[in-house]
C-alpha cells in the first residue's frame, strides 16, 4: 500500500506503471466543490492511497521510493511491508470494474458481515448497513488505511457470512 501526497495519486500511479509496476488506483464518480460550484468528477476511492500489487525486493523498493508525490510505503521496512489481504483488493477491483454507483463512506468495523449472492458483485463480502427493507449499503473496507467505500445493493441478494 502506498501513501501519496494530497492529489498526487495519479502522478504516482502513472510513474510506477511506466516502470512496469502493477499499481491499482480505483476511482468513483462523486460531487466535488470547484470554482463554479459543485460538479461531478472522477476521484480516487481511497484519497491519498494506491494499491501496489508487486513482489517487493530491495531494488524494487528503492525504485518505488523515488516516485515523485509518494509520502511512504506502508510497513516497517522494505522486507516487512504492510499487506492488504487479497480478498479486500479483489473486492475493490471488482467494484471498480463494475462501474456501479458508489460513494465514500465512514470506516466501519462493527456491523454484520455479509456476502453478495447475485449480480456483478457475487461472492464479494462486506458490512451491510440497512437503509430500508429492500435496499441497503454494502460497505467494503480496507483495514490497513482505515478507509471504506459503500455501494447500494439489493438486500434480497445478501446472506450472512
């Protein structure tokens, strides 16, 4: 997991991708404030963070550290890096590819974990926040950076884990 300077996610992503690293920068459409008022824009799902999906050795670590806009690589040192579990990264990737409407959501730890049983997010697990009888919000969390993202789901297509 990479921590970037504010609004430098794409800069870091492009530099590392050009060097052959597999870097994930998931995005969502959201309302943002600008000079002319509020408008829709594509923003990072996890502002200030990128997912680095690459086996890390000392030369790779040093190459990543040189990226402009990078604050830090999460972990204690190059051979003891913090790891986001594969199932969390896969869930985020699938949500990004699905193009479903999602929004930033406060990080949740407590709540009922559920699994989606149908649709483009089948088998994705997350925390369900019930909105009404038929619709709910599925919250996908990345524990390492204490960030979450929410997507509206049909409550009839979820089962407890």
